[in-house]
C-alpha cells in the first residue's frame, strides 16, 4: 500500500503542498518518497529512500519549481527500498519526458518488461511500475495507439492505450513534458479520490492527503481515468473513453477519521481491508512462489519460527504442508528456538521465519542462532527492507500494506494465504496430490477474498450483538481440532490482547485432559468447526462441554444444521471451503468479536496497554 498525491494550482509552487500531503499519507507507506513537477516545459524530480522527514532534510522536497506535480510515498512490493526503486519512474528518454507514480501491483509486468526490453528499452529499477512510462514511450514511438479517447493529445491517447495493457491493481498518475499542463490519473482496484478547491485540483490515494485544503471530493471508480488541467476535470471510461459525469461530495471527516477512512479504529479498517489484501497475495509472482518450495523440498528439516500471531500462521501452515505436500515442518515459538533447537540445527536445516514487521527481536535472534550454524534462512514478511529481508537467503513480501492497529488482523490472513500457496506449489513439485485436487484448491483460494468480503458484510452485526451478550464474561475457551486449533489460538489471542479477557485456546480433543474442570454453568466456549475430517469428533467435544453447562458459540458452515441445533449461538461461513484453507475465513468473525468486545468494555483496540506493534526487545 503506497500513497499517491498530486495537484495543479492556479498560483504558487506545488512542491510544498505535495510534501505536506505526502506527510499526511505517510501511514500508507514510508520506505521512500519522491516528487516530480513540471515547469516551463521541463520535468523536475526529487526522490530517495527513507521517511519523508529524512528525505526532506537531505534534499529539500519543497525546492522544486512549477504549479503542477505528482508525489509518492512508498511501501515496497517489487524491489527493495533503494533510491532507484522510489517513484516517480521514467521511460528511456534523457532528460526524462514522462513521470509515473503508482499504488498497486501490475500483475503482468514481467511479460511487459520482457517485451519492452526486447524492443530496446532500458530499465533502471526492479519495480513493476517502471513498465508504465516505457510502455507509453513505446506506444508513442511505434504509434501503436488510436485516438480512442478523442482527446487532442497524443500523449494522453498513448497513455490510455498503455493503461489498457496493464493487468492488476493500480491508482496511477502521469505527467509529461509533452503535455505540460495536464495530469492523467487512472484507477483499477486501488483507491483514488479527487479534491476540488477554488484555486487548485488535487488527486490522492485518500482524502486525508488534501483534507486541510478542501472537503469537496469526487471518488474515482474502477475502470476510469481522469484528466486534470487548469480549470479542467474530465472523468472518462478506460474501456471506450466515454465521459462520465459525477457529482462532488462533501466529506465531514476530521483528519484523524480520514486517515482511518471513516472507521472509528485502524483495527476495524484493517479487518475490512482483508479482501483487498488477500487479492494482493494472489498476485504474488510465480518466481517467488516457486523459489521457496525449492528450498523447502530439499531441506532435511524445516523449522518455522515466529511470535504471536505470526506463530499461529506457522502452526496453521504446518498442517497445510503436511496435508498438501506431505512435508513435516516444526512450528516453534521464536523465543524458545535457541533452547529447543539451538544445538541440533545445522547446515541441512531450513528455517522459515515469519514476521509481519521483519523486526521482532525474538524472531531475529532465532534466525541468528540458526544462521551461525549454517542453516538456510527463508523469510515471509510484510516489510520489504526489514532486517528479516536482509538476512534471509530468499524472502517473500506479503504485500498487505502498513498495519497500524497493534492487533494483527489483515497481515495474519495474508500470511495464511501466502503459506497455503507455498504448500500448494510444494505439493505440485513433489507430485503428492492429484492435478484435480490442485485445480480445486487453486479455484477455492481465488474465491477466498470474496468469501471474506461476504463474512464481513453479513456477520459483522451478529458479532457486535454477540459481544453485547457476552461482554460481562470473565474468561473464554476457544477450541478447535486440527488446523482449527491455530484459528482458535488466534481468536483467543485477539480477545486477550485488546479486550483484556483471560482466555485459553486448546485443541478440542485435549480439553478433556484438564481444562474441562473450569467449565461451570454459562462458561463461554467458542468452537471453530469447519466441516473437515475433524467435524464429527468436534461434535462430541461440543456435547461434552454442553453437558457441563457451557454456553457454546460455534463458527460453522452455513448449512451445518446439526451444529447450529446443538449450540447457543452460531456464526455462519459460506459453504465449500476446504478445511486446509479454513483458518483464513474462520478467523474473521473472531477478529470482529474481539474488536466489539473491546469496544463494549471501553478498551482502545488500536493501542492495547503494555503492547507495541513491533517488539524489538528479547
Ligand atoms: O511483526 P511480527 O509478526 O514478528 O510480530 C509478532 C508478534 O509480536 C505479533 O503478532 C503480536 O503477537 C500481535 N500483537 C498480535 O496481534
């Protein structure tokens, strides 16, 4: 998740306005920053790595001439946070004639890059974005475009034709010395909003960027492009260039609310972002998805190390690797790693470290222990450029965008999605499951973002109501069998950390070996029960708890009438999700439950006491 912004002003210099707006968007990404302006027919650029204040101190972001410009604050997806990968990006011409800023992921960039390199284009960066200016140049050079959008500008017609070749998600803005008075923006999936003031026009990834300047906005929809000029604002359809008329809206958000896009807390915003983040994980390049399984396949032992929520993702992944790729893997809590495996790990061991931040001290320390004994280190993280990416032999970036709420939500489901794709890739490689099963799993994984969207739409009110009903309970049990044990652990951690309710998670089969003694009349027990091989025995465990007076909440499939009849309350999940993928959708109601419990109990879910987003001490 990056942030883009730009504006055309009637008077003055845009650079300080762009700088201030990027600062307001910094929460969307903060590993590099860049600006491009046009003045007197020339393109001026500043870009570098680091947070905005650091870059400003080094190269004064306000010191660019011109009344028209674009800017970008980056969250690395393709290419590490190096200056050359910072936006804006340019084509081949020297001095540059076209500058592009982009938020999103161009899925077909590798094919486009190859095609452009074959045509003689020289690329400077490792980003997906850089294909865009080269593609526009190529369109102009080879005159491969028709004036489909009926605008009197070759540059704009070529730009729209180039955008037509992009697959994936984007909010884009492009300026060029060939048409120095206009900015072209376009949107598919990534957010884009226009701001209208008497003396300026703005575009941005969200209204936060220009809220102190105007509250008159127009939301750009998927498949649309916009041409901005002095006194010009045209919205058209990318498909055929037809104009669209859309009314201006007034937003009455405070700057704090705007940053949260109108949600009361980052945690709720991030829960709602999950469908989009999951779609991003489905755009990971095969190059990376293929490389990790190669290492996993040849390892003598695979140990997954992580803390907190990331450990729960590893635990779920151990079931995925076992069931799909027939590979035994060992999930280990990072702070225990040195004691448990410090002496046995060796050159034949492979460590898969999972860390949202890539900076968790316990995880890095476990990795260091393994590195000293010559183990191979693989990483999965949300922060490209973090320590974990620097010390891993190979890493994958999960591309969830910054997570501000201390409780991990969107990053957990994205980790699960990436790990399940790795397990499927490994299964293919090892020939362990049939092509038919692989096809089915791949089809199901594609549907998960929509299913999660449906859960949020249909079950959020129910979770709020359940939170009201159970808010006075002093403690909870979360139970699940098989892979659902990981889901239960995550539900329990969420409730504990943000609503301060002591809760225990156990494998449902283990509950009768001790924890059941806690059950008294009305003790709340949440069962995670997808319809997999464990369901029949889970029904037995529900009966055991019910017989002792527990109040049971089940997270179950929508037409599981038997379970629905047995329990006090239930939450329905759309049918047809294979058990091995079930933690992704089944955890979502538990995140919502924890959130609304925190609200009901007057706790701040974004900043739970005693916790930090990234724990950098051992
Ligand atoms: O950044 P990491 O994934 O390494 O962080 C690990 C844990 O600190 C983190 O998951 C923590 O447990 C969260 N508060 C969970 O919501």
